C-alpha cells in the first residue's frame, strides 16, 4: 500500500469525529472498540486498564455478563411503552431499589441532569404546597465548585465560568455558598429556602472532600429550618466511596437522593430520584415526566445492575481496594504530588502547579496502558470499576509510579 495515503485506523476515526461532530469534548486520542470488566481495547488491538470507569457509571465493569443478559432478554420482549401504560418491570424495579436503598419512593428518569431537574421541581413544589412559601419565591441553596449536569437551569448555578459563558439568561432562585462550610448554610437560609443540594464529595470539582462531620451538621441545620436536603450521589453513590451511599459515612439520611451513572452499570442511561420524605408525593399526574423514563429496558438493566452490586459485594470491595490504592499512591514519593485524597475507589492525586497540569501525566499513563482523566487541571482522578482486583491495582501502581517519578 502506498504509505503516503495510509492513515492509521485510530486517526481515521478521529478525523470522522472532527469532521462531523460538534466540538464540545476534548477526549484523549484513543479509539476504543471493546471492553470487558476493567479492561478496554482500542481499534489497533492495544489493551488498557480503565481507571476512569466513565465517571463511575461502570462500577460493575464493562459489559458485565449479567447486566448484558438482562438487557438482551428484555430487549427481545418489550422496550418502551411510555408511561401511558404500565409494565411488568417498573413495579419490581421500584420495590427492589427502595428496599436496597431504604427509600420510600422513587421517580425514574434517564440522565443524571434530568434527575437533578426532577429534584429541583419536587423541592420547589414541596416548598409551595407543604412549607407554604409565596408563589415563585422558592430559593434553593447550592455550593460553589458544584457539578450537577449541563442543562440551562443547572449551568445557571455553576461557578465554572466556561459552563455558563454564552448560555444565559439563567433561571433565578438559586443561592451559592462555599462547599464544606456548614455555617455558611445556616446564614444563607431564609424563610423562602426550600432545599440545599450538595454532592457528598465534589467529583468533577477535583475530588474535594468536605471536613468530617459536614453532612451531619448540614442535616441538623436543614431539619431545624424545615429545608430539604438533596444529595447528588450520581457519582458518589452505589458503592463508589466504600458505602452504598456517601451519606452513610456521616450516618445521615437525605430527603432526596439522586442516582444515575452506575444505576445501569454503564449499559443504558438510567437515573432516579429517591425520596425518604413526602417531597416526591407533591407530584400529580401530568406534573412531570419523560417518554423513556422508567421504560422496561431501563428497569430490567437497573435491576440487574443493582443485583450485581449486592451479589458481588462491590461496596465492601470498593472500601478495601480503595484503601489499598490510596495508601499505595501515598507511598509513591514524587516531586510532583501535592496530595492524595479520596474515599473508597474515588481517588484524586493533586499535582503541584510546578508539574504543569495533569493532562500530560494522563497522556503518559495512556502510553503505558492506563486510561484516566484530569479534572480541574491539576488533579488526576483514579476511579476504576469496583470489580478491580489487587493484582490489577498492583499492575497499575507500577505504571503510575514510573509516570509520577519520571515525568
Ligand atoms: C455526572 C454527574 C451529573 C450529571 O449526569 P449526566 O448523566 O451526565 O447528566 C450530575 N451530578 C453529578 C455529581 C455527576 O457526577
């Protein structure tokens, strides 16, 4: 073949994305074609350890056989009826997720951002109906450096300039306070406050862990002021931090908990709002909905994904392997590392400014067969599937060490 006309398989796929796609992402230049468990393969046949796990959507690992079987079997039977009719999957899904998470009720959606929007609507309506706040006066408190998704309402209360620039005007009714500061919450609450929404650990914000006891204080302040506590556990939930939900580290229960990502094991977009209080009871027929929300394929997949978390003890594995990974990373004495922090298998390695940004470390790791992604410029996030073994972590640690020492 004439070498001047040869374009690598990788480059030909990248060219297609660049030619026809909107330019809203800047992925690493690896083109993946297959995944199994913690491993993925690119179109050239190279194998990589996936230490990002699609931002925790793949807690159960790529292409988990039990989840795939549920998907395929259900796909042959019934995929969508819209919520105009009932199915034999929705009720059992409700029962199983409520029992597993000790929730009273559930509202299924598709993406994480939709679960967030659903909770915001529920909280506002609860505020008007139950707390009797004057019309259109509801306030919801959120934290600086948050990440709750990309809809216009949600980016309106982001403090990340790029997420907002060019997308206004934004919805009113949101108040921003510093993350990890319970006193700031106390000060921000007014008679019109309906809810405080927070991530137990800020994932996209750079794996930021609040002071210990933060959520406990927040729970107490919300109770005392009749304010709903909404925990966005879309990333921290379903085992990621070594508990089923990160709220358990503080021994509290939210009023509304948002789940997504690993709810389907990365197989299908499924999200949900879980409620421990009357907040979801304010919805009446016609108030809210989604054509695909709660469809039988999504329910069958989510039921299998939840069973896998339970049957394979992924919560305990996350705690144990997370501890091992964090301590091993801390034992790497690198001139570039400022701090290693995390809970369970949600770990961030913050580099010193002098290291020149995390991106080039992620690219070097890719060259050694490890896929991960920088977050907030200076943090390398390690969040592999929870099915990862100690041997696989050791394999990764050897390569991480060489990159942190020699780059
Ligand atoms: C990913 C994420 C979301 C948004 O989920 P999408 O499915 O991308 O809409 C919301 N909150 C948190 C904490 C997340 O990590």
